[in-house]
C-alpha cells in the first residue's frame, strides 16, 4: 500500500468534518482537488473509505480504522517535530490540554503563568464535561487532561496537583448566611440545585450525603456552574460548587459560603494522561510546572499579594 502524507492529511480533514466542502475550506483547496486525493487514497488502500447516505457522508469501517491510525500518525509527527525543536531549546512547541468545566476557572491562570516562562509554546485549551474528558482519555487525543477524580476503568497515570474543596453557597440574604456550624439535618431542609448526572461535582456531592445518611431535596438540574451560581443568587436554592468557581462572587458579596458541618468536601484536581504515554517536551514542562510552584504562581500566592481565593481555599494560611 502506497499513500502519501498529503493524501492522509486531506482524508483526516474530510473525516473530521464529514464534508468535502468544509475540508476544502480548511485546507485552502478546491473541492475537486479534495475529491481527487480521496479517490487516489481509496485506490491505494483498496477499500472505500466513505459512503454516502442521502446528502450526508459517513466513514466506512475501513475509514474509521484509517481515521484512528491517521490521528496517531499526525500526533507522532507533531511530537517528532517538537522533540527536534526542543533540542534547540524549549522555546517552541505545542501544548494541547482539555479540562473539566470547574478547572476552567483556574486553567487560564495556570496557562498564563506557564506562558510567561515559555512564551514560544503555542497553547490550546478545550473545556468540556467529564464524559467527554473520559472519551478523550480513551482515544488519547490530548497531551494532558486536568480533572477531578479520574476514572478507574482506563489505564491512566494521575497525579494530584491542587486542592478542590466543594462548598455550600447561598445568597447573602439567606436565613442561614450568618449561622455557624449548621447541621446537615438542617441543611437537608433546603432545596439544592444540581449539576447534570455524570458531573464530578454531583458525584462527590451524592457520595457525601449518602455516606452521612442524609436525603437532600433536589431542585433544578443545570449543566454549567455559572447557571448554578445565577440560580442561587436568584433564590432558587442552595448550591454545592468548587471554591475555585466563586472568587468574584465572594469578593463582590453576591454569594456567601455557608458554615455547614463536615464541609468543605475535600477533593483534588489531577493532571492525567494515558499510562505509558510519551509526553512531549511542552507537556513535560507543563506537568513539572503544575507539580512545582505553578499552582502558587497561578493563584498569586508566589508574591506578596495573595489573591482573595487563597483566603477561601486556605483559611488557616497557605499550605
């Protein structure tokens, strides 16, 4: 079988978009030129790679296999290029990471701090839910993933890099806002706004109350932390969120953290990748940055003016 990198790149574009037109636009080629490359590739492979059903095209079984190996090939080529560039000094390269939605409140700061150390590295950040993160890990399509509790049914290497406490939030005028040591029995009389099933925050919250044999009143379900915060402000119920997500609301006194017994729920964020994965120089640098002083620098704890978030996360002082 004889195929070219050009043919494979054209195929990857068509397979990603499932559209010859969009692939042509992405590659700055004419649609006939794209069609010709795919036709030549199919002749070289000896199998059809696409099938047309109605007005849409779909990958055949052979196309799905080629798509899988094609992504791996291009990832290896990128890694090779970056390794060679790193031999000239770590001033070039790419870092492609995905993070859970709660981590996104911290990730831009971390990437900003990292970029100040390595300004030549091109950064790519994708924010998504836990379910999609697990698919990304299964397919090994990202350099690194930042998330809460890693799944146990995938062979992964996961290292904790930061505390991620979950707290109960309420509007400032809530009757419990100034109470101390609120019992779980009392808090269970309130309605709780919930993240969607499968959310890491919801899983941790459910496990916590179940372990305490407490049945809570479940209110509306929402897919975003921002929606939870807005609904809490509107008086629709209480919420359980990561302390990292409420810095501005605490600072502006639009929300308060309730003093509930056995809270916060202590969790961690992890830096995760597939076991045995060879990290690129850029990914290695970011990995070492987070596990070193990167977290403190990202939160503004490395200098003389800690951010307000540090008082929420570390009430007894920075650890």
